[in-house]
């Protein structure tokens, strides 16, 4: 424990910048982490019979060894480099301003970002956004934010939503160097923790975990989703139209089992590789099946991952989002406001949705959870500008692997420890 605390504090010794934030959390954070990493290792290894060890423990020995090393030897080696996250942030007509804000609140030079403004948005809006990204002093200097230049037509509830997500994932695989997790967000999503919090906490996780909310209990969706056959004109028309229904209905598949869940997820690089490269035919046949499925983003990845033996055991049944449904649930979750603030914080989730553009609750999140002054980039250990005369300290990019986790890291850690507990992790995989 003492050793870990020591490692934590050496890891943080470079952090000199307190943007409206005091340092009371450093000690509890170090202690909290020491305890929970032990819990995590215990839950992942000791309580599992050797034969049932999760596949990631056998497939990436590097991770395990470096983690296990930290505890017994107590050397002052800092944790390995933080993981890299690859984000898709997408929007449609009128979303450019929300996209800019979400991007500024999500930004970290260590990560990679793809921004997509779909074809429904006018060319001028897309051009303006591209110019903004291109002219941004930090984005252009670091070069880790790219816009999809050949925008896609995306139909709400249609399979073009999934093809757009796969497209962005393919762009990230090809152009963004090495990354560990792919996270799909929209312009109406917003983070509740800083990227330093997220990178710090995720650096203690096996890199091939997939955060995906799922169930095979498809219930009413069998009749309303699995049996109808739809066509998405977005696949072949150049103007947006809604999906249309074919009068015949089809039966529920027997070649694979259907799973459904939230359309929000954080997927490992190895699973994205598997879906994009398609060396196994499953991701491809399931994709073709979902071409005629209503709301395919709520089923495609879920069905693939749970029918793939080599990935089933890497699922964590959660979408990392706080989403508030009305009771009884309507078709859409309700828009979050100041009244939802304490529920959002208590959920320990790193992201929330959905928000109205520039709702006052976003200012509150910026101020109280992200410590982000208006109009500036999300602060982090990499921001080394002096911030003189009210300039953004993040305009000067320092060492991008220096993290300065704050209270958000403690919340996130609570969530991950609970998700990976004996009660929640294995028993909720692909059930
Ligand atoms: C990805 O993000 C979009 C939001 O732009 C969302 O609507 C979609 O359902 C997400 N999920 C998948 C699996 O495509
Ligand atoms: C996944 O876990 C189950 C039991 O938890 C085990 O029987 C199975 O062999 C594991 N699969 C892989 C590919 O490791
Ligand atoms: C900040 O403002 C003061 C007084 O207006 C000026 O003397 C100083 O050069 C400014 N510093 C920077 C970095 O612009
Ligand atoms: C960046 O920070 C990390 C962690 O503190 C350190 O190990 C590394 O040497 C630093 N890199 C540079 C170029 O200073």
C-alpha cells in the first residue's frame, strides 16, 4: 500500500497547475487507488480458478506482469504509459457548435479524435467546422483531431448509423496510430470526468475489456425489432429519407443469438480489429443481417461480441453513460438539466447524455467537474502555459503522459471496481 501511494505521488509530482482546484484529493486518491487495485487484482485473479482466467490474462502477459510487478517489488517505476482513447464525435445539421464544445471538453493530446458532421448538414456548416479544427492552435499543432471529409448520410435508427461508426473506426485504425479503446459519442453527449481522470483510471485496466451494455432478453424487441424487415434508403440514395418497412416479417435467427443494449460503448482495439478486418465471417454476416434491422446500433456490436467465443469474456455490462429515462420510458431519454446534476455525479459514469445545446448544466459541469474555464480546453497535466492575463494554459503543450487526475478519477474508480466485482463482472457477461 505504501509503495503504491509512493508511486502515485511520484507520478503526480510534475503537476504544478491548480486551475481553481486544490490538492486535498491527492492523498485519498492515492489510498483509494491502492485499495481498489488490490481489489481489482484479487477479483480478476485470485478468486478465479486458473482454468477460468479471463482470456486477457493469458493473451496480454505484458499487462499482467507490469501490474503485478508494481505491488511486490515496490520500485518507483511509474505505471506504464497511459492508454490512448480514440473518439468518434458525430453530429448532424445544426450540431457544429455543440460538437466544438464537446470536443473542447474531451480533448487530450494523448488521444485521437474523429469528427463527423453528416451529409444532412449543409456543406457550409461542415466547411466552417473543418476550418475551425484546422485553425485551432492546439489541434493543429498536435494533429490528433481529424474530420471525416467524405461525410456519410446517416439515418436515425438505420444501419447507416452502424456503417458510419465502422467507417470512423476504420479511419482511426488506419490513421491514428496505436490506441486502446474506441468510444462513440454524439454532439449531445458530455463528459463528467476529465480525460486525465479517465486515462489514469483506465491505465489500471486490462486493455481488452469491452464496455458494452447488453442482454439477450430482447422481450418486446422480438416482435418490434427482430421480426420486421426494414430498408434504409440512406444506403443508396443521396437525400435523407426515413427507413421503410417490408410487409413480410422474418423469423428470429437460429445461426446466432440476438443481443441488444445501449448504442453507447467503449470497445477495445482488438475487438474493433476483429470487426473491421473480418477474418472471421461472423462480424460480416451479422452486419448483413442488421442491414434490415430497426435500430441496428442497439444490437450489432452486442450480437457480434456475445457470439464470438474469443470476446465474450471481455465484456463489461455497462455503457459508461448516465442516461435518464422517464418512467415509463419514452422513445428518447429526457434532456438533462441542473436538476439531474447530483444524480449524474452519483452515477460515477464518465459520460452523460443528452443535453440541449448550451444548457446551463453544461456550465456547471465545466466548473465543478471538469474545472474548465469558459471557452478554454479541458485542463490536464499536459497544459504548461502560465495562463497569464487569462490566456488558456493549454495553449502550451507539455508532456502528454503527465496526468493530473482529480476527484473524477475517484468516482470512475468506484464505478470500475464495482463493474469488475465478482458480483457484477462474470455473472453479467452475455446473459
Ligand atoms: C454511435 O454514435 C451515434 C451518435 O452520433 C449513435 O446514434 C449511434 O447509435 C452510436 N452507436 C453505434 C453502435 O453506432
Ligand atoms: C470464458 O469463460 C468461461 C467461463 O467463465 C469459460 O468456460 C470459457 O472457456 C472462457 N472462454 C475463453 C475463450 O476464454
Ligand atoms: C499581461 O498584461 C500585462 C499588463 O497589461 C502586460 O504587461 C504583460 O506583458 C501581459 N503578459 C502577457 C503574457 O501577455
Ligand atoms: C513525460 O512524463 C513521463 C511521466 O512522468 C516521464 O516518464 C517521461 O520521461 C516524460 N517525457 C519527457 C519527454 O519528458
